[in-house]
């Protein structure tokens, strides 16, 4: 599993999350099954955006929900307010987030110039 698969725009972004210690790796029997990331949304505010990726071999087995729940509790222990979202067409991610206790409340608009 490449850590930058499907999530990061470029290698430098991966390094930035690692340098800031904002990535958690999840393993099963010494094999990486996925990772979770978190980042402050607005400096000085308690909201942290959380995200995750599960290796394709481990999807649809509950690992995504586990990672989201773990990341949520991790943020709460730090006194942060976890938030998350996914692409409107990503049904698997939406179901995972809902199973982990999140509900949809907002729609984002993408503007291109």
C-alpha cells in the first residue's frame, strides 16, 4: 500500500503530515491495513478534519469504520472537535462515516476558474 495512494496530491504533502505527526498507521499482523490523518481546519479553532484510507485488500471488513472511530476518539482526547467528509460519489466512504456515527450536514461546492 502506497501511503499517498488516492489521498495526497503530491509527495511533499505526505512528508508534511509525517513531519507534523498528523498521520497514524494501522497494522494487522505486522502488515499495514490503512492509515488515518488529521489536520486543523482553521488555526486557533478546535475543529480537526480527519480522513483515512484502507488498503484495497482490507476494505469492506470494518477496518475503515475502526480507523474513523479511533481517529474520532483520538481527537476528542486532545480536546479537538473532529469533522470529516467525502466526495458525493464515494458511497463506500459515506457508509463508513455513517457507520462510525457521522451524519451528513453540509454540501460543498467546487468552483473552477
